[in-house]
C-alpha cells in the first residue's frame, strides 16, 4: 500500500510538456484551426482597407484654390454745381457770392456779413432756395419800392426777400408761392391747380379750399398775398 503523505515525484521538463499537451490537445481540432485562420484573414483585410481606402489606392488630397478678391472700383463723386448769387439792399456787404451746391437765402445773408440794422426782417424768407444768376434784394424797414436789376437776370419778385407788396395769387409762379412761409412745392402746386380749375381766386380766403392750407397757415400768409 502506497503512502499518500509522500510528495509526488518531480517531473522532468520533457515530461511536464507532455503532460500539458495531453491536457489541451483535444482543444486543437481542424474546425477550430480553420475558424482562427479565417478570423485572422478578416482582421488583416479590414486593416488593409482602412490603410489604403475603399478605392483600392490612396486618394489624393483635393486642394481648392482660394478666390482672388476683385480690386475695389474707384468711386466717383460728382462735383457740386457752382452758383453765383448777387446780394443787394440791406446787407452788411452787398455783392456777388459763389456757392457750391444747394444754398439758401440764409447762406447768402451769412456770406454777406448779415443783415443791416434797418433790414425788414419780416419780409425776408431765409429758407428760400438760391439758384445760379439770382439777384436777391433785401428790403429796408418802410421801403415800399423794390428796385429791379437792369439786365433782368433774376427778379425782385422771385422770393419774399426780394418782393415789394403782397403776392398776387392769380398770377404768381410756383417758385414765388414757395417763398411764402409754410408753403412748399406740394402746396404751391395745389394752389396753381385749384386756381386753374376755378378760373382764379376771388378772395384770399379762397386758399382755404386748397389742400394743405388751414386757418392757421392762412393767418400767417394773409398779409403777404392778394388777388
């Protein structure tokens, strides 16, 4: 009878290898080897696809050329039209003045050094528009007669600053009507259209029938117009 308390005999390396082979050789069979080989081939194929690309060859990098910006076109600024205006009458420095672009009677007064102390301020429309070749006369207080330019260029009746007496509603031009306080191009055109339709105004109160003119505006211009 063998004693179980004795340690097992030591195996040589060759015997140990044989013992391990006997334990695991049943796992290494033909089907398992085929499956392992197939898995290895699939892994190699996937790695090759990722490295080379779906097309089979490395895809060249696409370079998109940057657009060249167009040079900015030079901007042209129209030169303002010069206008010459003659200031006469009650201003500090009467004479001819040059303006570039649109200008008003107020600009002419400032260029001429301001109105004289005896100028009739109530008869001066500082907002009136100036035009080339215009002659503007600034009346003095108590002055009834307004002189006219000899050569006829411009007129003493072109604006409120160069007008003597009330403006006749039945023959006034659109520009003359626009010289009235609060009367612009639209109201001046409405006055002329109404005047032509009714055959002329019979009284100053007839302006109340014109669109844009109410009692308040009529009270302002009543003393400046007549029929």
